[in-house]
């Protein structure tokens, strides 16, 4: 048995852990800090709370607060110029996956030549980057713990990823209090994104015993707590558990990678601006149904992990998990593709672009055809 498993992070977890921000900044030698977030985080009052803590570290602060839900290359280049002029040597990213991914990308350009698009793929970042403290305000992307950046290339009209161990956040402040302001719809979408990470990393053809353990443990946490968090956003036990699950599953999928669900979601986000979580959630049940043909035993293990009643017939039981994901999605308000503004005439184009996604290399079912993707998209429509 041979496998690699990478972790690298200084984690402060739990209610009130934001008090650790000044000390973490000092430990990592930051002097000129760029604090990155979006307007939603600002409106929720979270940005001000974080800025107060950053100021306690007696550093020079530059704020970049224009992050978009699907950050693109040109915006990364713009922020990197601002950071270089301010002689930034450390970052604090506050928000969901978009803000944290954005900060990782800007950080790459601080010590590596542009354009940012040249680093797409696996292991292409040459030089080490500056310290980055990630402060998640959602429980879904696990960007705070992973070695992945997802960006939109506006010219190529595609969503691509940069995967490199050098870009992993140096520190994480995981304070569930910062997730309280998430509306139910965002809680649902980001939570299903987290479930997708657990499932796809578990059935990935790069999975290992360490990633499988983390994947299943995280899935159990999400399955128990996501409906509670959607129903009652003030349920801090559920919020805390969701945040914990995201860290656990981050260790899994940053090592095992993902699959066809993410390949479709990347394409939907690039062409229609769908939120990443909602795009994943919409197609997850149908991709699991599709993949069951190639990994029936693993699909049964997923069903066992969340205590679904098995029949003992593998040909039936391999579809139980996919059916349960459909039921859960309906319960928490996940929308169909048509409800999210996708036109049926666009499905052919989408299927064609999904075939170009590198993440398909890690999917358990290989040799995927355009017709098979079209079938999945029609089911999700």
C-alpha cells in the first residue's frame, strides 16, 4: 500500500477563536497585511470584527473588498498590483470559498510572475508564497484547508483550478459564530457542496485509506447537521459541526481530488454564474446514480455510513445513496437547472465543455461520453 497525504495548517477552532487573529499574524511575521473579503461579509458586520482584531497586531492594513461570487483572472491581477504597491507580505481572507480562493491566487502573484492563468493545473506554482490566514464564514468549500484555487477565465469562458501545496493557507480561524448570518439558501447550497466533497473524494480513483476515513467521517457529520442548520440558523451546535466537517473533508479531497460533479459545476458557473454549491447540489444525485455502475461497493458503503436501510441486493443497494441525496436536496430547497436560469438549448454546449474538465480524470467511471453528460443534465433540468 503506497499513498501520499499532505497537511499544512495552523488551526484555531471554535466559538471565540477569532481572538487568536492577532497572535497568529504575529507568529507568521506579517507586517503589511491585505485583508480580503466581499460586500456580503462587510454588510453582515463580520469584516469590521475581523479588522478590529487585525489592528490589534499593529500592522499596516490594506483592504480589498470587491471579491465576486465567481472570481476571475482580471480581478486577481488587479488586486495583485494593489498588493505589490503596498508591499504586502501577508494576507487575511474572510468569507466563503470565493474570497479565500481569491486571496490564494493574489498571493501566488506576489512571488511568481503573472498572468495567473499560467498556474492552472497541478503543481505549477514555482516559488513559495506569503503567509495567509483564512477565516471562513460559510461551511461548504473547505477552501480554508485545501491546496486548491478555482477561478474563472473570462476569455476562455471556463472555470479552472490551480492545485499546489504551496498555496495552502498558513493559518485558519474557524469560528462558527461567523456562519450565523448565512441565510438558509446559502447554508443549504454550501452544505451540499461539502457533502459533494465528501462523496467525490471517497469514490475518487485517487482515494487512500486516510482520505476515505476523513470522507466518511465528514459525510456523517454533514448528514446529521445540515438539515438542522438550514431549518434553524441559530443552532450553533449544528453550525459548529458543519464547520468541523469542512476541515475534516478538506484533508480528504485536497489529497484524493474530486470528479464529474465538480466538472459539471465548474462549467455551469463559468457560463451562467451559478453559485458553486448550488451547481454541485443540483447534479449530485444524478452523477452518483451514474457512478454507481463503476463503484457499487463504495456506493453501498456511503449508504451504510448514513445508516440507510439496505436490502442485501447489491444491484439495488448501490442506488440508495443517490436516491437519498435527491430526497435531501428536495427537503432543503435545492433548485433545478431550469429554476436557476439555464435554458434547455444550452445543455448541448455545456456537455461539450464538461468533457474538457481535467477533474474527470479522478472520477471512478471513465470514458465518459457527451451523451451520458447530456442525460445527467436533462435529469437535473
